[in-house]
């Protein structure tokens, strides 16, 4: 495999798809050596097939707002790879959603799902619909219109969407209600992240953030450090950031910063149960600002226009959006003494930021490993739905612990360098790739 030749070809075929091309390059560069040790992969053109999605479904979503005006958005589902199981991946509602973003997310999801040890392929979907400022009724009508176009392309053994940025339990409920009406069947396994009264799994809302902190725990233990007493800065304030803040606090860390598009909240005394619960209120408000947190809690201070990475911390956890932590941010963190960065968002750091963090030799791990707890628990939700049972929270959490430990061990196995430094990016990419590649090889050229 020649990475540059492959990338030149992809750039010619998919001009301007920067996020997708960035994700593919990162993976190819880290697996190149391992790939070239397997001539059977090259003969079967595994990489050339793996970097292109199986199919892309694009559709118009037309809906009526509260003023009676007709609105039109674009909807997508990128079914990337089903070599190890049915397509699985979230649905994202955000004004910046485009095909490049969803292809990058679907590509990443393929490797992430392989790491979980569960039989799930990779997919992603979404729309450029902006939920900010929309009423519940408008969100319901949009979700119903979105599912009206998507429903015949998904199913419990075909493609199982979940939530993502802009899509939480409320949106999953609205979409499932329309799916049930159209499909004329009560099959809760077609979506995950559901409400507890109709097939949801305990621990699922918290799973991405909880799993991330379990992974960070393993990283720190191996490095001879611990979470207890560490200061943590988190970007975002939605479901993922909430779960991360909750579990970090439970494990004895002090979460001193959360952020939004409007700025950062400096929270020197750390989180309380009331503060953690209020993060969900902020998300549900659809205002997409974090400033009210400091208005409600007088021991916190809002700093307009600043990122979470401007706050001096031991551990930085990007939990919001792709490429949210830049090289300049990485340099600021390093100057402030940060010794661990873990991507809880997908591709939360730019390539330049990752290079700076790895050059400094600090602990760094990529989203496909760190945030896999969310989709892993979605997989456990699918299992419970198929068995028509519901596990206790303790059982789900124990399985999540096991999966995150397995992912960490796989990263260490494939990512430990001769110097002893663990390159978690390389380890995660090779471990995920090997599982998918072998499945593709065994299933023939299809």
C-alpha cells in the first residue's frame, strides 16, 4: 500500500471533502506498516474497498414550522461497512452537517464498532437541520419527516441508527414513533438510545461519557497516575459532556471547566449533583449557550469567547465536535502542564494538535477508542431488545467496563512502540482494521 498514491486518488474522486479525507489519511498512515505485512490484503484490495462506503442515501426532508412556513433540509444515511455486522451509527442534526462530515463519521464508526468486540458494522446519518431555537413541535415534525424518507433503509438486522449531536432521547422517540407507524410493527431494535419505558437500556444515556472515563482510568493506571484529585476541563455541555463530568466526579476528579459556542465556564470548585443535572437542562433548552451555568451557580465564572483549553488543567476531554482542539490549543494545554488528552468527541483534535501532544510524550488517545462506550452500550441495548429482556444497571455497567478494558488492551497490544510509549492512535486503528479486513477477506469480493 502506498498511502500517498491512495490519497491522491481519493482527493481526485472526492474533492473538497476535508473531514473524510483527513480521517482516511490518519488511519492509512498508522496501519501502513501492519497492512504491508499481509500481502493477502493487498491482493484483495481491502483498503481500496474499505475507504469507500457501501452506499450513500440522500433525500429531501420537507416539514412545516410553527408559523406555517414550509422548510426544506437535506437528509443522509451513509452505510459504510457491514463486514462484521449490521450498519450501526448515530444520526446528527446540525447546520454544518454535509456529506464529507458523515462519511468521516461513518468511516471512523467502522473501526470504533470493531473495537467494541460486538458484531456491528459502521454507518452515520443526519441532516443540516438546526435544532437551536426550535420548539418541541417543530422538532417532532422534522423527525417525523426525516424518518418518512429513511425508514425503509433501516432495520434491526440491516441498519440501526442512534443519537448523536443534536439528537437525544426526545428525537429518537419522535423518529421511532413514525417508524412504528410506517412499518406496522413494534420492533424497538431498529433504533438505540430509546426511553426506558419502550426498550431503552439502563446506562445508555451516560455510556459515552462513562466509557470514556473508564478508558482514561486504564490509561492512567498503566502510566502510574490516577484520576482522584486531578483537574479536568471538558468541552461541550450536552449528553456526552454530562456523562463524562458525572463519572469523572464520581471517580474523584474535579471538573473545573465546561464550554459552549459562546465561551467557557470556569468552575474551580468542581461539580455537584445539582450542577451535573443542570447541564442536561442547558442541552434541553435548545439555546446552545453555556453562560447560564455561571448565572445559576455563583462559584462559577463565564468567560466569553474562550475555549475550555484556556483553563489550566491536568486532563483535557474534548466532548463537543470534530477538530475542536487545534495545534494552538494543544500548545496552550502543554504550557499549562496538562498531561493527558482523550478525545471523547469524534476526531476532536486536528492532526497538528495530535502531533504536538504526541511529540510532548503525554498521554493521548483517539475518539474511536475513548468514546466507543456509547455505541458499545447501544449494542448491548440491541441484544436486550432481541432477547426481549432488560438488564439491571449493574450488569450493563459491568459489561461496559469489560468492553472498555478490552479496547484498552487492544490499543496497548498494537500501539506499544520500542521506546515503551503507547501510541493509542496507531493501536486503535490497527486493532479495528485487522478485524474488519479479515472479515472482508473471508467474505470474498462483494
